[in-house]
């Protein structure tokens, strides 16, 4: 009976989008119920994602034709191994962020009700719905809608505190995001005018190399790189992530920047792999390497913890696009491409969990000390050992140390770089890891200093443990990597298995 209820004809994929959207409406109507509704919605999304993972590993990729109309007239929601892995990660991070925010943004604990207590919950649920829609959509225009929903909600989260710095950061974010949306939408329009379809799998059949196709792919990539904050289009990210409240920062850094990268993979690895040339692949890698180096150097120069973590995001996102040069473009079968593609996804998942843990731990530090200046961290390990340990576990994953998920991802990329003869990308990986150790060791050394901590406001161990759980998950992702590895291989694109040819 259970197998009958879990048959592929039940729209489990659609629930990951419909549940948070419906919950956002309820949260907007009743701020008193909003925290409970948000937690239930996030738990249901995680449950739907986990069950979809079971279906995907058992029966292969799952599809739902919205309105029962097949493409090109209709829109298909599709869950392969990559999509399911991202859905599970989004569910875990959103549960942690909502649980941490429950005390800070509850209408019952804030009288009179504040802007944050009302707005955080529907906005956070809209972010969850938008990123989930982006992970499972198979239509380029539907992906645009998902990106816009995510962007608008995320920008509002940045401005939620009402401070001048927050408004300025939100405006900067919106300006970059709107520019990225314009480029992406122009690329979508050009694609449709050239090929008459927007479904990714149909494009893989009909798309041929030509000036209009190349221009469309370039425009969409520029828009996605802007929304992803890839160097040199990263200027909006540090102010936005540092100005937002800690639960919102966790959603922004862990989730909001991930859909553009996943869509970038979909376009180049699935829809238009024949357009990738060695020059283009190396150009992507060069941008990623610059992001790794510049983001790390800027992180070392910061005096606020949230800015250190935010610039670290710029650096970590640079690693992801190394998948393009490591997947080749030389015109022959390249078996190391599978390791590079899987390694980039492992880094994506690990980064989401680690950054969620870091920003929630930083939020606990801010509540305890009233600010996030590095000199306020001195001796905090004695007063807040759980949060400091959570930050340390997340740092282990970001540095790429074993046995974390970050180590698994970097190891796969590193072996692919030497197997392909592109040793210079291996150097970028190693140097980037060393630089991350430098800028993360600074805050950690202050936390565990022997000097007594200044006066702190108590933060409950339960709330501190939320960040610890995410940090542990980033480590467990590496310790138990076999199951995620197998999941990611389900219906992976041909270019991810044999490289661009």
C-alpha cells in the first residue's frame, strides 16, 4: 500500500513549491501563527524531498507536468539526483533558520509587534518556495519566475532591520539583481525566438551552435553570474549578507546564491554543452580563481565577523565554477569530468550547511555581545562553547579538511585537475584552502583565547545547538558520502559524465 501511495504519478515534486507558498500566505495573514506555520512547512518540504529521493534512487528521475500539459506547451517540474540533493539541503537550512528565528521574530515575544516579527516569516517562506522552484523547474522562463520570487523576498529580508545600512545594502542588491534579471530574460527571449522552445531537454535536441544561440547563452550566463555574486559581480553580496539579521543571512548565504549556479549547470551541461569551448571553460575557471583569491584576501581584512563570513562566500562560490575547465572542452571523452561535476555539487551542499551554521553562530554571538566585532569574540568559548564549536566545525568544512563534505568536494576537484593535466586549478584549490584557514583561524583564535570574556547576555543552549547541528551535518556529509554520491549520479547529464565534447 505504501508503494502504491508513493507512485510516481503523485506530485511529490510540486509539494516542495506549493507548501511554502501556501504557508507564506497564512503567515502573512496571522503573525501569531507564523512561526509554527513556517516550521511545519519547512518540515513538510524536507519530508517531501526525502521521499522524492527514495523515488529517484528507486525509479529514476521524477517528473510532473503542470496542468497535465507536456512541453513545449506546458511546464515540467523534474527532480533528478542534483535537484533532490538541493531540495534536502534547502529543507535542512530553512528548518534551522526558522528554529533560530522563532525567539527573535515571534509576535508573542515582541509587544508591540515589530516589522521583523511580521515580515520575516512570509519572506523566508517565499525564499524557500523560490529556491525549490528553481531546483526542480525545467523551463527557462519558469526559472526566471523562481529567481525573481527569490530575489524580491531576499532583498526585503536584507532591509528588514530598518537601519540605513540595511536599506542601502538592499538597494545595492536590488540594482545588481535587476541587472542580472534583465540579462537573463533577454537571453531567454533570444533563445525562444531562435528555437521556439524553452524546455531544457528540448533545447538539448534543437539547439545548434550559432550566433544567436551563443549570444543567448552569454546573456543568461551574465545574469546568473550577477545573481550568484561571482567575481567581478560580487559587490552586492558582503553588504547584503552582513546587514541582514542572522537567520536571514543564513538563508541568503546558504540558499539564495545556489539556484543561479544550478541553473548555470543546467544551461551549459544539459541544454547547450556543444557550445562550450576550451577558451570559454578556462575563462569560467579564471573568474572562479579570481573570486577565490580576492574573496579570501578581503575576508582577512575585515573587523566584523559577519563580513568575514560574507567575503568567504565570495571565495567559496569561486570554487564552484572550476567545474567548467575541469569538465574539459577539448573535444574528446574526458572521464575525469564526472569527478569534477560531483565535486562541485558536494562543495555546493557543504557550503550551504557550513554557511548556515556560521551565520547562526554569528547571530548567537551578536545576541550575547551586542555586536559582531572581532575584538568582542575574545574568550567567548568559555561562555558559549556550543556556538564556538559549531563555528569551528563549519570552518573545518570551508577549509576543506577531512572528514568534512568540503574535503570530499575539493578532493574530487583536485584529482580531476591533475587527471586532466590542468595542475594550475589544483594550485588554486590548495592556495584557497590555505587562505581560508588564515581568515577563519583569526576569529577562532580569539574565541578560544585564555583572556576572560566581556559581559555576555545569555543565549539558550537549545538555540546555540541549532548552528551546531548544521555544522555536524557539514561534517557528516563527508563521513557518509556514499549515499549522496550515488544520489547525485541519478540522471546526471552526459557532459557531466564524459566532459564537453
